[in-house]
C-alpha cells in the first residue's frame, strides 16, 4: 500500500493533524509528555524532534503539538515525511494494544450521556484532532476528559460550554453542567 499523508490545521494553533490513508489504531492514545512516550516507538521517535511537545493518535491520524517557538511552515514538511516513513515501516504505536471499550455502563442517564458523546461529540472532536472521554456524572455535572489537540486549546472552553454542554442539556434534562477534568 502506498502511504499518503496530508495535514489539517486544528482549532488549537499549537497542534496539527497528520492524516494517513491507513487505520493506525482502534480508539485513541495520548502521549502528552516525553516520558509517557516510552511505551510507544512511534511517539518516542517523534519526541526526538526538539520542536515536538505532544503526540496523540486516533483512528487514521496523529496530532502533533509543537513548542511555542517553532513555526509550522518550517516543521510541517519534516513531520509529514517522518509520519509517512513511520507508517510505511510499521513503527509500533504502543507495546501493549488496548482497544477503547464501547460498552456503556451506569444508570440509564449515564448510558444516554455516553451514547450522545460517542455518537455526536466524538466524531466532531476527532475532526479537530482530539478525543473526548466520559469520566462521570454526579449531581447534574458531567465530567469529561479532552485529549489531543483539545487539551490546552484556546477554544476548548467554548466547545465544552457552547457545544457539548448545550447539546447534552437539550437531550438529557438532568444535565446541569459539563466540566473537563485536567490531564
């Protein structure tokens, strides 16, 4: 298979999506720090570039977060070529493979919230180079975790409150607020 890589900007100016024409992983995995990348040959190699400050994988893309003083115009071609070579050589994403479990658990309300997040929110968040995970629902407050380009994105608060919170409040009357758990 001839691997092609193209890039997309994300709402977070510090991150860019590198999309390939091959499934990389079922689910997602976040290597937000250089230390966490030890379990991934692919992520560890990306962190060897001094301008890489975060690595996130989902389905057919890798989202790379850059350091502040790096310019995308300078580093994008380098990263694009690296991702292409890493995928072609089948550089492992992680040593132990764990798939995201799509079995929803909890009360009827919690299951409904998880289903809405999976069906409506997850695809949109992935489109922007990130991921969302349901954490809990307590006293009307839904707690989620944002990863990838969503982690630290200037517009993630707007997305969380105007998008996700208003959607859940419309569809699940018990929801009063949506908050993000810090990574």
